[in-house]
């Protein structure tokens, strides 16, 4: 057949439909894109991508009751509540004038709170999609909902920790030292909170009385700002992490330091020549395992350290190519999740220290992530302006 005959035959073909039928249509295009972003693979293991943000996405939380909704906040001064199953937008939490760095649902998923860097905090009623309360504090460092009540806690750069009843707005403040309250956590009993400060001190507050029950400072405290705090499931133990690379285990009832986990450098550091930066390291995230006496500490140099609490010793060291941003334990197993500056989520078996699996899809660092209750999905946010949903069902379940 001549070229003209072929051309006529082609006219009868409906290309539109063919493309839709072919599941491989996508695969054709992406092959040349591999590795376009300096070494970041174009591999995408995610199921859903949420891309309404127009700048880095700083934070994500899942609604605790159903695990079907996510809230994300970003550098574009926006926060969105969306459906995890398909990325469908439920509503925008509008009105912020600065980067939204904190966002989370109340324990029963009735409310969602969003907070921006300048200290404007807003609370929305999820079913009505409407704002029910807002308040302005100093520059915001962290924010957390109470585990059993409609009570919101937030720490600010002036050293204060604020507590509000929502939506009435009844308020109490806990005055720390005159430096930022860098991290905080309400203990599982709901009656106390632990707050870490930039001067290396840590306080355990009685939320009802508004008094400080224990203060760790000087030798008991840290030498540098606190970066993160966590408690075990019954709240008897607290762990604090700091820029000084130490993680301290504290008895919450007595306020006494039980032990200190120090990360010693493996290689002696070469002397720093003029104009070179010293390699910095710090504790970025930590958490307790619910089913074994283990704790995990994630460091900026990419080390994930698994500590055995019963022997107070290092059990495993899992090395990442780049810094760990955050870690989370699975609720009912000895599996710990990490996300790092290389844009990947990894699952580690804390018993063996071996990596179970790795998920990629972001073209920039992951800044925050959340795991649902049954550990079947992970939602990540990244500097690439996207949030992604990964299915992590594992064959060993």
C-alpha cells in the first residue's frame, strides 16, 4: 500500500480511545525522564499525589478517627484538608498570612487546627468545613492536640506554652525561660506535658495547676537546644533529643535522667581548614516502640540508632545516605519508618536492624510524614510542593 492509502486508513482510527485502553501509555513517556532531577529517580511508588500546594509542604497529619482525611500546610501560606483515597480536596483552611508549619486533627477528628509561623492559629469544624476559632500568639514553634479532649497546646518563640479549650477559647499559659519553647508533647495521662527549650532545659508541666513539676537543666539538661521529645505508651518514660547529639531517657514521675545515649563519631573528624564548615550533627527525631523495650533515634548525619532500653545499650545502627528528618514507629510492631533528605521513606525491622522496604516518588527532601493506624499507608510531604500517599502493605502480615 502506498503512503496515501495508509494515511486514509489512519483517518478511521480513533486515537483517543486507544490511549485510554492502554495501561502502558504512561510507561512510554517516562522512560526518557529517568534521573532528570540530579540523581533523583523519576520512580514513583505512590498511589495518590496531592498537588494543590505551590511551594514546599511542611506538615501533614491524618485524622485519628477514620484515617481517611489528611491536612497539609505549606510555605505558600495555605493549608488543605483532603481525602487520602483519591487526593480530593475537602476544603481549604484559608486566611493564613505566613507559612503553615503546624496542622493536626483533634483526637475525635471533629476539629482540625492549622498554625502559621507568625503565630496565627485557626481551628475548623471538619464536618461543617468552617472556622470556629482563631487566636494570635508569638512566633509558633509547635502545636499539639490533647489526646482525650478538645484542648490545644502550642509553644512559642518567647518561651511560653499556651493551652486553650476549643471552641470556647479559655486559655492558660505556662511561662518557660526567656527563649523559644522548641518542642512539646502532652503525656498519655493527659494531665502533664513535657516541653523542651532552646537553652537546653526541659520542663514537665502540670496542665491543671499550671505549675512546673520537674525542671532538667545544667548537667541534667542538654548543652544545646532541644529538637524533639517523646514519651512511651504509658508515659512513664520521656526521651529528649538535642542539637548536642545526645538523647536522654527521663523517668517522668521523678524527673530523673535514667540514662544518656550519646552518638560517638565513627571516624575522627579531620581538622577544619579555613572557610570550611564543620560537619554538623544533631538528633532530629525519636520515638518508643510499643511492643518491645526499644527506642529509635534519628540523626542529621543519616544514622538511625535503635537502643535497647532494658540494657540501655545500642542495638542496631542503620545508615542512610542523607539526614533523617523524622521517624515513626508502627503502632503494634517493632517496625520503624524513616523519611530523609534524599526523598525516600524506609521501613526498618528494629529486631534485626534490616531495611524491609523503601518507597520513592518525591523529587526533593521529605519534610514530614504520617502513618495510619493499621500501618497500611504513609502520607508524605516534600520540598517538591507535593504530598503523596504510599501503600505499604507487607507480605509478612
